[in-house]
């Protein structure tokens, strides 16, 4: 089976060091990516196990 298209989303708008005050993703936050005609992808941020 061949791989399908790759959808690069980059950094979500409104997150990061560019804000004042700074805002970063934390465990429990959820990122939702929606592409019309393709569907929705949900990722939940979890704490690194290291």
C-alpha cells in the first residue's frame, strides 16, 4: 500500500513565545486539525515520559 498525502500543519495560531504573556501547549490541551473534504484529526498533549 502506498502512503497518502502529507498534510503539514505547522504551529497552531496563538500559541508560543510570540504572545505576551507567552502561551504554550500543556498536558491535557487538545489540538484539532480540520481539512474540508478530508476530515478531522484530534491530538491530546501528554506529559513526556522521560
